[in-house]
């Protein structure tokens, strides 16, 4: 038997020095993936679930782990109750209850034929950069399910009633027992006959074909708050799938997709942009017009401003989602533009400016003249 089993550490995908937390995390992931309740009719998943449970049952026990590390699978070849073995009779949801919160609702077995909330629905809506900054209202259309008006959600033909499932007795779950190295293991799973409802419809409703619901196209108003960012979602309660057995409806999650802006970029609540300025304005200073999400504003450029200088426009950013009265800032990078084409008059004016600044001739010419003059003075002395 020992030769046919995989190494327990390999089964869980952990190293041999893994601590309890790592073991539990690895087992939880495998248990959720292969649990029979979510893999009905899949014998391979069931086998992997049992294999993972067996591995965790040994490695989570310090004494059994010590024996396994020393002797391998041979430490338990005595079978359940034999040398090095152990007995267990109970429900896997109880022994590892804390690992099945998502499956059993915090460790407790879920009442499959009790009221259950409907599943959440997801969709997306695209908005402009400005709409994300200031907020907007959007209308979306979706196919939504409503309770059938003829059978009132039972799925049964009017005048008839769903019958109690004979396989599970109306419980919605069936119990199986199996002899393993743990002993007799008791496992519960969704009833395959009724799908966990506890009832079976013999005569189906002609209006909904036994589903208990009808589907129609509906318009939903979405209020998008100011300051929302790309990728964030808005939850609209009660607009998801229908609940079962009297459970409430799920929610609708609307993901926001913000279109790119040709000028503005956003980071958190701040906006970033660039603004061109002329060489004369950069040198002499003066007023310029800068675009913001609120419209153009005037800004006084300081004399001697260098290209790539960043300025701050306070309060011209994005409103905070938590407090609409608080806004971020806009940071503008000033870029000095060099004229690509000039007429002779403009070129002459620029040459005069160059002379006035002591920058005559070709680049580096003045430096070379000074260098030669320095050598000449040295030899004359």
C-alpha cells in the first residue's frame, strides 16, 4: 500500500518544513477546489479531495507527522485502529470545519433546502474622464429574472405542488460513509436527485418550464459618485439573481471603466498635465492660460522659468470619494517651446539677443578663443 500512495507533502504542495499555517492554507485551497459539493459527479475530484484530507489529517497531527517523517506510509500500514493508525467517525465538515467557511458558512453545514441569497451579477459601464471627476447618472440594460407569476417560484404547474424528494427525505443532502485509513468517514453532499432543494417537480409550470422564474430586459439607473476611479465597482443591492427557497436577491456589481483623456492623467486624487510656454514667456515671465477639468485658468509664469518646471494648481484635482468637499491638486509641467521656423527678421532679433548675452559665433567658439588667449598670455610672460 505504501508504494501506491503519493508523498503527503507532495499532495499538499508544501515543503517538509512547512508550519501549521502553511499546511492549513494549502489544504484549504485544495479542499475548496475538489470538495464533492462543488464537483458533483466528478470521481477524480472526489479522489483528490480524499487524498488531500488524508494527507492533512496526518501532517496536522504532530505525533503522526513525526511517525510519517520517520517511517513514511509504512507507519500507518496497520490500517485504521492498527499500529500507528487512528480511528475517526464523524463528518469532514466538523473535523475541518474552520477550513470550509465558504462551503458551509463559517464551519457550519449549510442548509441546502433553506433560504439562500441569490448570486451576484456583474456588468460594466464606460464613462468619460470628466464624468469620473464630477459624477454622473447612467442607465444600463440587463436581462433579469423575476419570480414566475403563475407558479410563484415553485416551478410546479398551477394546481399542483412540488413533492418531497424521496432520496434525501426533503433535507437536500445525502450522507455516505466510506472506510478509509481514518476509519469510517461520514460525508454529506448535495442530493443528486433534487439538487439540494429537497423537493422534486413532477408537473412543470408551462409559463416558466419548471424553472420558477421568467426573464426580461430591464433598465437600471446607476448613480456614479464624483471621484470614482477606473476599475472600481458600484454595488446595487437587490438587482442580482433571485434567491432560492425565499432567500433575498443577490446584488449587481457595476465595474467602472474610465476612458483615457488626451490631456489629463490621474493618480489617486491628483491630476497631471503639461502646458507649452514660449521662450519669451519663460525668459521674461507673464500670464498663460492652463486647461483644467473646471475650464481654463490664468497663471503667472515667473521670469527665468526653465523647461520641465512643475507647478501646482491647488484644488483642481479629483474630489475624494469619502468627502466631496475635499479635492486633490493639478500638477502642470511647463514645457518651453523652441520655434521650428523663423523668418529673417526673427532670426536677426535672436542673433542680437545672442550677442547681448555674449554668445556670439558658433557653439563653443567663445570658449576656444578664451582658451587660445590664455595660452598666448602664458608664453608672452
